[in-house]
């Protein structure tokens, strides 16, 4: 039987009793209990969510030191510990499963304990000796899970949007515009209902996708403004109990500087604590973006289908062998991955909607689920669109001859004849062309419905596909 050396553990106490904690870890007794209670998924908090929580703790410690609510040396030590974590240290100490105690108390105490124990070390004291720096009385002074966690979700989502999704969307829009210019003079068959339609420019197909992403970027920017009103300072129920009168103003100002956005204090702290509507709004914008990501990824797969028996109007860059049995096969794997991620984001959005309506009275206890799903959705879409751009969109090649052949063979060209020979004659020509294999041009001239000169002008594909 293995013997535990007394120096390998420390004893910590909470309201439920005493427990032994491994000496080397920085979390404490409440975190230990949470790891035992919630061995659910093995998924730990996202790094940007840790950043958001630690930024709040740093700002709170600065404010409370300035307001003489906690000793200056303790404030400084907590701030130093926070900076170390923000620089990437001690990240393995945030160990509570994302499916945990309602409202996020377990993760919140994990953050408080890690900061307290590191601050104790900085002050020359031992971890677990909470007389000098206490997770509740100092790190969490004037705060509650109930105002910290919804604020952390807001800040985490804003950070993720700034770091990942917004830059990626802008770069992808630029890439699509570049492809639009490159392919502008290539005419291809349009398709509606997956049937032949009047011709379009391949370049305009890419420009349309660029506009779709640009519109989603605008929607997300608008939705994200809802995240800038913070309920921090509301304490346990939004009344601000046990907070300094100037704390609310101080911490919001500090967080604004840290995030680089004009954050404000929510007009009603109880409302900010109870309603998850800002998160639902942003999640809805993400779902909307995901839906168009699916549409575009499916378009890419169709346009590259083949190579011999499909459209093959464009060629996606081959990035890996596509089959374990068919040599020389390459699949549109980046586009396929894009759809899978988008489906996951849509699922996250449904879970966020369900969690958001599940609050009661002064609190929504489903915030851990909302936090993970919302921030993960942002990061998933940011990473996915970046890969789609770099490993697919940038290297797409057009197949001009294939595009031209399909465009010229399309029965939908008969649409341009309507003003000249009438709808019924045009329909008859289309039907006969399909039955005999003769081209529209041949049949129109054969029946003397138009002069050859006029017909050439009417069936000018470049002119026909020009946006009006």
C-alpha cells in the first residue's frame, strides 16, 4: 500500500469539514470537491473564459485596493498572480468540468483559490494558509458568482470575437473579393432548383459569398454591443450588497481598458443578472452565420463535383488522399468539415436557448452551459472559416472551358429569347432542343424566328450575365 508523505499534502478546511490537498496544486478544497462531484465530460474551461474571469478578479483587486477595502499588499499580490495567469502560467490548475454546479460557483471558486494560493506564495506564505489571503474574503471581496459569471461570459465572448472571428471574417471577405476579380470574365450556367438557369459570372458567385460574410459580420457587431453592458457590482442578487459605493464605476472602467471596448454598467443590475438575452442574441447571429457556412460549403462541393461525372466548374485544392480504396481520389474535405462544425454551432445555439429560458427568479443557474457553448461557437467558427480560407478558398482554380460549355448548352438561355419570339415559341424551342439535341441557336435560325445578327447579340453570354 502506498504511503502518503505528510509533506506531499496540505490540509484545508471549508464549511463542510477538512480535506487533504496535494501540496503542489494551487486550487483548494472547494475545487477538489467539484472535481469529485462532476466527473462528467473531461472538458475543462476554455482559455479565453479563464482570461475573462481572471481579468475580472484583477480589476476587482485593483479597485478594492484603491478603495481601501483590502490591504494594498494583498491587492498587489492578487494582481501579480492574475498577470501571471494571463501570461499563460498555471493554466493546468483550472480543472472543473464545464458541466458543474449551477451558475458556475465551482469554476468561480477554482479561480478564487488559484489566485489566493499564488498570491500567498508571492507574499512569502504557504499555499492553503488563507489567513493572509483568503479566496472568499480577499480575492472575491464585493463579488458573487452571480455577477462575476455573467460578466465573464460577456467579456469572454467579446475577447473571442476580437481575437478570432472578426479578423477571420474580414480576411475571408478580402479573399473572396480577390477571387471575384480573378474569375470575373468567366461565364457559367446558373442553377435554380438544381436545374439549368440563366448564366452568371463565376466571379459574381464569389462576390455574393463575400457579401454574405460581410452582412454576417455586421450582424455580429450589432449583436455584440449587447455584451458591453456589465452587471458586475450587483453582488448576490443585483442589489450590490457588500460592495463599496464606488466599486461598480471603478471596475467597469478598469475592464473597459483591459478589453479595449467602451464597456458600461448595466442600467439595472438585477436585469443583467437574470436575463440571458444578450447571449441568445449573439448565439442567434452565430447560428445564422453557420447556416450560410453550410450553404457555401455545399456550393463548393457541388461546383467541384466530379471530376468526370459532376460539374467540375472549379477545382478545390487537394489537401489529402480521399479514399482508402480508390487511388487518385480527392475529396472536398475542408468544405465537409465546415458543414460539420456549423451543425455543431447550430446545436449549441439550441442548447443556449433552452438554458437561457431556464432561469428562475433572481438567477439563471444554467450559465456554465451558456458560457462554454457561446464562446466555443465563436472560436469554432473563427478557426473553421480561417481554415476554409487558407486551405480551400485561396487556392481554388476555375475551369473556364467547362463553365463555358455548360453555359452555352443550358436550355435556360431560351429565357433571353422571350422578348423576341414570345414565351410559347421559346418554350417550344426549348422542348425541341432537349428532344433532338439541336442547339437553341440552330432551331431559332432554322425556323427563321430571328436573324443571325440579332441572335448573336441576344445570346451574348458575357452581356447576358452582367449584373444589371
